[in-house]
C-alpha cells in the first residue's frame, strides 16, 4: 500500500459519460484508493461524482464525494472545511478538473472574451484556488504532494485552440511557483499527457468512426498506442508516493516520446 494513511483530494474525479466511462480523475481516485488512500472525489457533476465514490466504497475503499464547482472560491473553502472536519488531515491534492465549454476552438482574436475568461476560471484558477485553500491544511498535516494535470498542450500548439494552450502553459508555471514557495513540506509536480483515451471525448462517434479516429491519432505516437487513463494514474501514484520524494517542480511529459520526435523526412 503506497498511500496508506494518506488523504487525497482529486478534482474532476467523476467517471465519464455513457454509464461511467473512463476519465483521468476517476482512474486516479480508484488507484489511490486501492493503494490505501482515503479519497475525496471533487467534481461539479453530482451524479457521476457520487457514483465514483460509491464504486470505490463498494470495492472496499474509502471515498467521500463533495459536490464542488472549482470556479467558486466559496465552494472550495467549504469543501476544504469538510475535508478537515471529516478526516482532520490532507496529504495530497490532484488538480484535474477542466471545462471545454463555450466557443473555444478559436484563435485569440476569435475566441469570445467571456468564454476565454470562463475557461481560465476553471482550468487555471480552479487549480490556483485549490492550492491556495488546501496548502494550509496540508502543512498542518505534515506536508505532502500536489499534482497538477497539465498537457503536452503546454508546449505544443494545435492551431485554433488558443485558450486551452495558454491555461496549460500557465499550469506549468503555477507548478514551479508552488514547488519553490512551499517546499520542503510540499512537493508540486505536473503531468503533461498527450492524447488520452477518455469517454467524454468519444462524443456521438459510432464504433467504426472511433476506431478510425483513434488509429489516426496513434500514428504520431512512438508507442503506436493511445495513452490510457491508467497510464496517467500510475504516474500520479508515483508523484503522490514517497518513491518520488526528491522530485519537485517537474512537468513530466507522458507521450511515449512524441514531443521529442523529429518528424521531418530527410
Ligand atoms: N483527455 C485528454 O486527451 C487529455 C490530455 C492531456 C491532459 N488532459 C487533462 O486531463 C484533465 C482531465 O480532463 P479530461 O480531458 O480527462 O476530461 P473529463 O471531461 O473526463 O474530465 C474533466 C472533469 O472535470 C469536471 N469539471 C468540469 N468543470 C468543473 C468545475 N467547474 N468544477 C469541478 N469540476 C469540473 C467534469 O465534470 C469532469 O468530470 C484536464 O485537466 C485535461 O486538460 C486531458
């Protein structure tokens, strides 16, 4: 048990749509619970968030769902108070919640200002608020580990998805700031996955379309397979556990080598 007697809060930890398909946050919650952590599932999705906590409990783990919108400072402060009242301690924060709502598949010029700000409020400021209000409890608990789920989008740009890329780059900056300011009690690292196979991105594609779509994506990854939610969860477990006790301020790329590959033909 790598996380025995630790309490971990994971944002965006609800199972994905279509009867609870895979999501990165829920995979982390399941694995952490299996490794002995008491897991706090935090999400804006009430039904799936509760279902995630119920499944963990049904399989013998310890989980609590707290319905929270990470764009609300008040709701986050209430959630941290609940964690304090329920467990009295907190050793791990995983920031994973993200929204893709709004008219955001655009350049800086074409993204409506209100949609830009909404995405910032969840995808970046949600991480900031969680860190701000969890760190005092983590310090009082003897310290721990913060893990920010970032993306290769922090360093490689898909044209016409401006706001997402800027938030992910800023998350890597936030990771380094937290790492320096809150050591030695708290270590902060980020995971930057490439494309991860999750239920929410399947949308209404039929199985044939999905196979074709996935096969095309796989081609650009040296592993020639997609990153799974379990690949991300195992990396998060490493960062949450004492096995990574000397690692701080790092943004780990999880893409099987795609970003370092030179795709030019010579
Ligand atoms: N899926 C990928 O290919 C991929 C690749 C790299 C990084 N990521 C990152 O992984 C993380 C998980 O996202 P995902 O892509 O797996 O999508 P997802 O939709 O499965 O997960 C996002 C979760 O955040 C929750 N959420 C949204 N707004 C919220 C709010 N205001 N308050 C609380 N919870 C909220 C959603 O309900 C959902 O459960 C994100 O940070 C994303 O940027 C995803």
